[in-house]
């Protein structure tokens, strides 16, 4: 289908990766699929006044993704919230969708984690398609 897949969490760097992916999807006139991964059994505690609630991660994640979709510079966006390892989930979604590109941020690709591993490097090793690692940290490489 030539979709573009991007994985997000609630960080500013993930938002920057999603924005770059949306700009690319817009330029290529294709669908952007935004994926949020969570750890098994994770829930979210909410407080409304003095009342405490615990919501399931799926409902909370989908609401977060719907809010994010409204702010991205593209109008053909799908989303999913899945449980599991972020790199594996993004690769599986790319396979399922027949994706053209997976977009990931470079948040953990510097320093010691470059050797130890990061989501970006794990995706690049396993991806069934092209991988674009976008600069989400704002740091310029001296290499």
C-alpha cells in the first residue's frame, strides 16, 4: 500500500518524528500510520477533582493518537495502539500494511546506546522496507 509508519510515545522527540513523517506522507500523497506501543499491563491513573480513575492503556493511547492526528500537517492518517516491544511492533505493522517507509527518531542513537542498541537501530535491522531516521534531538553530528 506504500504507507509510511511512524512510532510514537508521549515525548517531544516522538512528536517531531511524527511531524516529519506527516510532511513526507503529504509530499508523497500517501497514508501515514501512527503506532503507539505500550508495555503489557500498563494503565493510566487519572484524577478528576477528588475522584481517582484508572483507564486502560488502549483507550488512553487511542485518545492520545487522535489528539496528535489533529495537529499533524496531513489529512490521511490512521493509527493503532499495540502492546509489545516498539521496534518489533513497528516492523510488524510495516509488514502488515506493506509499508514503503518506517520513520523513527534518533533519540537514543547517540553515545553509548549507539553500540548497545536503540529502537531506531533495531528497526533498521529488521525492517521489510526503507527506514528513515530523522533528527529529533536538534543536535548536529560532528562526524
